C-alpha cells in the first residue's frame, strides 16, 4: 500500500517536473533549474552526512574547482569536451586533496578541515587573479548549444539530478554503502573487523567530491559566470543548510532543502526585504523542532535499510509518538 | 532474487525516464515553451511593444533597478534607491510619449543573485532598461547577460572593464566613472604640486588595484617615482601596521585607495593617531572621503585631500544637494547622485522619441543627448560608452552649519578612461593588479 502511494507521489512529482517548462514562465523554469543544480551540490554533502555522518563545510570549494576549470578552459578557447575534461581534472584534484586531508578525522575536526580546504579554494579564486579574474570573476562562459535554451537546460539538469540521486541511492544499498555505515556506527568495531577505516573515508569523500564537481559544472553552466563567492564559506554553508532543512541523510532531503533555500533567496526576496531573517528562522526551526524527528527517523531507517514497506510505516509512526 | 528483480526494475524505470526527458528536450519547439520570452509573438501583450501603431496613451517604459538592499553594501542600495526615487518624484514619471515605471530588485550584494534578478527583470517584468548593479563582479556578470538579451544597462559600477575589456554596445556607464579614470588626475596633480616620490596604500582587490593603477600610471607618466606600494586585505579591521610602514617611508606624498567601508574610517583614524596626516601629505580616492566616512570619523578628516568625479560641495550640485538634504536629512553620496543623473540622462534621450526604441537605439539616443551642464559637469560619452568629464581634487572643510563636506580645489576637465594613453594599447595590456600597477 505504501509502496503504491510512494510510486504515486513519485509519479506526480515526475509529471510536475516534466510539465513545468510547458506551463511556467521562463523565469520560474530557470529558478527550478537552479534548485535542481543546487540540489546536486546538496546531494554531495548529504552523501557524507547520511553514509558516514561527516559534515562538510567546504564542498563549494570542490564545485568551484570544477567550475573554475571549465571557465578557465572556455576562456582559453577549449571546446566543450576539453572544458569538461579540465573540469573533471580539477574535480579529481580537489577531491583528492579534500579526501587526503580529511580521511583521518571525525566529527568537528572533519568540519574544520573541510572548512579550511574550502577557504583555501576561495583564497585561490580570489587572489590568483591572472587565472580566475579575481573578485571580478569570469564572464562569457557558454553552455553547449545542445541545451542552450533555458528549458533544454532545465531538462538536462533534471536528468543530471535524477542520475546522481539514483547513483547515490545505489551506492547506499551496495556492500560499500553498508560498510560505510558500519564506519559511521562504530569505527572501532570496523577496525577490529579488519576494515581500513581511513581508506573507506577517503573513498567516501572522493565519491562525494565527484558529485560536487558535477554540481559545479551544472551551476556554472546555469549562471554562465563565476566569481569567488561560488567557492565562499556562504556557498558551502548554504549547501549544509539545504541538507539540514531537507532532513539530513534522507534521499530526497537535498531537493527539499535546495527548493526552500533557493526559493527564499530568489523569489521571496522580491517581496520581503528581510528574507535572510526568514531563512534564518526556518533553519533554527528545522534544527530545534524537526531535528529529533529527523534524527530518529534517519537512524531507524538507515539501521534497517532496505526494509519492506510496512516497517517504514512503523518507523514513521514511532517518531510521532 | 528479489534484489535482482528490483534492481532490474529500477534500471528500467531510470532508462525510461531518461529517454522521455531526452525526447522532450529534443522535440520541444526551439523558441519559448510557455510563450513568454518573445513579446511580439505573444498576443496578450498590450500592443505597446509595436512601434508601428501610434497610441494615444503613453507608452510604458519599464526600468529595472538592481540595488544591494541587503548584504554587506546595503547602505549603497539605500542611497541609490533614494536618489532614483527623488529624481522621479521631482521630474514626474511622464516623459514625452512615455510613462516611466520602476521595478526595484534586491541583488543581495551577490553576483549570482544579481544575475538571477536581472533574469527576472528581463523575462518576467520585461523591462526596457536596467540600472545597476553597483559591485564590480555583479556589474560584469549582469552586463554580459543583458547584452545577450539586447537590453540596455545603465551601469552604476566603477569596474574598469565594464567599458574596457568587456565593452558592450548595450552598456552605458551613466552613474559612475571607471576606477582608474577617477584617480589619473590625482597623479598628475601630485606631480604638479611638486611631489616627486610617492608611496601607495590600496585595498587588495580590483577596486583598489584600479585606484592605485590610475594614480601610479599618471604620476609615473608625469615624471614621478613610486617607491613603495602596500596592499591590505578587504576585510582588514586594523590598518595601523600599514600606516606605521607609511610613516617610515621617506616620500613626498602618500596615495590611499580604500574601499569606502569601515576600512576607510580605520585608515583615517590610524593615520590621525600615528601623526601620518601631519607628517606627509595624503591624497586619497573618492571613497576614502565619502560622506558616510566623513560623518563617521569627524574632524580628523578636515583638510584631507582626495580625487573624485563628484564633490558634494561643488556649486554645480548645490541645488541637488540642498533638495536631497531637505528630503532625507543627509548629504547625498555618489551612489545617490549617480542614480539621479542616470534618470536625467534617460529623460534627455526619451524626450525626443515617440516610439519605444530598441536597446541599441536607446543607448545611441542617450549618447547623442546634450550632456553639457549635467550634474557631472560638461560630460560626453566616448566610443566605449564611458563618461569623459571633469574630475576634481577635493578637500574636506567645515560648512557654515558645521557639517563637514568636500569642496573643489582644482578641477581637471575632460578626463578619459584612457587618460593620455592610446586606447588600443591600453586595452591590449592586462587589467591593473598588484603585479601590474601602472600603465
């Protein structure tokens, strides 16, 4: 029964997503594109939160590395294939660095290390002005003709989001995902079982970094512009805010969070001058009111991952009680 | 078994969704899907888009204003909005055949937000022209977007490249001068005052590089020598270490190019505390002695000289300043007057038109209008759509009522963004930075 309902919900969501460009004005389609693109970055952060319970405050740095790679290559006259190549290279490089420096940390130390790495990325974007254009950023980036129109690009980003979400979902139910959750639940036990915990974390950060790189590419294609703010603390923090708002660790959490943040930032700000306050209040509410519910639910759900549908019902009712 | 089955099903669903998406993307019409990006094709439009049929009613001309109402430069947004509103309140929104309406958007001091808001203004509000934004990175990003949409942009930003390396026929810098343009005359003036050696202190990002770049280029070109250049990070809260270094520099004049925020106040306070202002003459850029800073630091700014294209104590703007003060209780900043003048220039161009101009035509009409005697002085636009006009050496004095403001001590007319250099050569060289500090 729940499964049917779930499929019905998914189907309805899918129909809305597909119909959107045919009914909504172009501005709202491009806001939806931004929601999806931001959600991809949130998925990267959410992966680490859900699988290994590592909270990153620097993922915008990896996204920016990819985006700057693409922007720089486009300025050098590379074709789109070459641009993507450079972006992939930069993603790999940045993810490797992130993974190497954070693989032996947990909790708040992981947070600090990723924050520091993010600040290094920001600093490079800001100061290395001969390559990055400094504070002025790089203009004149163009996305490929294939999805040059706003609605074509919308479908492209929708596809990217679905593929990434599906891949992350597959990962979480794979043996590797289970092992990672083992690391999350008890590092010492995994160690005594003979797993190399640091190596596993390295792998997790690396995979999450690749997703962040994908996010960087779709985001820079969306804006067709990049400046150091892309790599800044605020961008990283907002990605984490999205994850928390949507419910940390949940598969569709990033989309919900990204929608909330982007809509407040882009749409509400037209009507409410104090929109940052609204965002702040919402965040505080999410942490205070929803946190326990989410937390328990996530724990339960993850502990009995791949449950049959009725068990999920039990889980959700138990959180209400 | 079940797992394998489910996996197969999931894969099938995924493949199906992807192929449907691809098919949709490929089959959909090449123009707008919701029929909203192509105004002439849309029958729901009110007909004002079509210049062919003259209408008895006024033609609506929509101006989108991008101002930082929140974020770290929100004070600028308020100034800009006040200047713009005051102009239309005074002038009335009816101009010749046109009725002017304004849509204000908060760009949150962020380039990404400014871009999205510009997009909203163009696609949702269908504005005919956009004023702003102010920050360099915002201005460059928005100008790039608007040029592709063929919507004219009245720029309020001082970023050199808006009208230089990123020049666009749709961008007209009405509300400001280029960053280096407004400090070139400072270099020449310093040399003519008899100073032969100089040290500089500028904020370490594009605006500071351009401020210092202008001064150093003209000073060295005139025959002076720059012996020391210091750069401080934009978020530095204490500038005393830099001031101490300048105190030990054996030079005739010091040029300070600050960003116009708390850094400017900090610089002036430190310079006063350590006796730098008494020891060596200091010349600063526009923003170090902006009204907000003068009101903040008070008497220590008395007698400090600066170079800018706007002087609140100049006779030319006396009327405007008096009216603005009466209305808002403060002396207008250069963003307030920038928005006001942009309004004036728009009106000057629209008065002679009887049908809605295309983006290029509007820019051309604005460039062609008579701009002598504007609040900027006798100005004109160069072929890169940047103002050529007077820049003044200013000094802070006390007004009769005790308020401090800048007055003109010398005015240099017809300053171009290329100073005396060859435009082509100027544009071929890289923009100013810490490694390229002079032309």
